[in-house]
C-alpha cells in the first residue's frame, strides 16, 4: 500500500512539473520577438540621435517628447534593437534608449528591431507586427496634414515659423516650449499664445515673418504675447462681439482692431485704466455682460446700453 501511495505522489509531482514546463514554454513563445532589418527603426534612432544630441542637459524626458511629437507614439518596453554589426540589445526604458541613441555614429547605427512590439498612441495601444505597419505609423504622424511627416517637416504646424525657431528658451529643443500652457508645444500649436488668433495671422506687417511683429514693443512678438497691445486687457478678451474673432472688433472705428489699440474707444484713457469704456457714466463692472444687453453687444462697450 505504501508503495502505491508513493507512486501516486510521484505521479502527481511529475504531472505538475510537466504542466509548469508547458506553461513556461507557452509564455516564452508568446514573449518571443523576431529581430528583422527595419528602415523605420533606423529612421527613428537617427532622428533621436540628431535631435537629442543638440539638446542642452538632455534627459530621458526629451526622448519621450521627441517620440511623442515627431512620431506620435511612445514605445512600450522592453524592445529589442539590432546594430548594423549584428549585435542586439534589449532596451528596458527611455533612459536606456537615450544611452543607445547618444552613442550612435555613422559606422555604428541601429538597423533592425524585434517584431512584434507595442507602442502607445493618442488612440491607445497598438501592436506593430511588421515593417510595413511600422513605416505607416511614422509616416502618418503629420500634424498639419501637409503630406510631410513631422520627423522631416521643418514647420510641423505650418504657421510660417520654422520648428527650430520655436525653441523659446534656447535649450536646443522645441518640444518643451509651450507659451500658452495648453500641453501642445509651440512648434505644433497653430495658436502659440492661445489668444484666439492663429500664429500665422499675427504677421502684422505682412512680410511673411510673424517673429518680427511686436505691437506694444515689449520684446515679446505678438504670436507669443497674450496682450498684443499691452493695454492690460488680454487679446482674447478684446472680442467685443463674442463671435470668436478678435480681429474684426474696432470699437472706435479708427481702423485699428481693439486688440492692437491701446485706447479702443478713443476717449484718451488707456483701456487697462478705463473703467467706463463706453463713456456712459456707468462703471463697466456694474454693467457687465450678464445678459442685460439686448443687441448682443457687451454693455461695457455699448454706448446706448441696449
């Protein structure tokens, strides 16, 4: 009897060992990747090498930002990369990827990646299973939909200002410059200062260069200035008729839109100091814009208060 029990115990142990081995084999099979030559991997690595090596005090965050804005994805690690000499490296995070791309040269470069791998996009996770899908992913990242992928487009948002010129803090990368704090870096933001006027339309002198237009002479170009005329009233708040377009509001009909006119009602008092913009003797704060106007115009600038 003891012998039979012993045989049964050994059989159970053996069965468990076989089951565990099979589960391990399945897991390993599921986690296996096949490293293949990839022009897309070479392109991404070369782009990162070119961009991050010109950034001052570069960090792994710069790598993450570059991937996000130039290619519209971030890697889900680990990923396997291969060099042109045949060696492979498993990259576990952005810090390690930074080390890899920083060390690349003309004679040592990335030329392959292990498929499949996963990326995170604005629409969620995506599994890339082959080179065709990888190439499609990087070529379809095109902020201004001009047919030129971001990673080779010198003006991603098509606002007339070269991406490299949108590096406001001059630290060597434009990915962390976001004038209006909306989460979109200036080089991909069509309205850098969030004042309701597209950057390309803040070229006041019409010379094709919005960087040299500074209405109030404060050293901040209009396309980055939330108060273009420096009158103390934010440009976005000078939309008197509330139609979403500040460029067509000209309270005193002098040909200068209010957002560029320091005295919008031409009463001799700067807008920022003028508490009675419509000159009717009632303080603007008392009039407000709470629905007591009947003609659709804010009573603070409406001289007949209808």
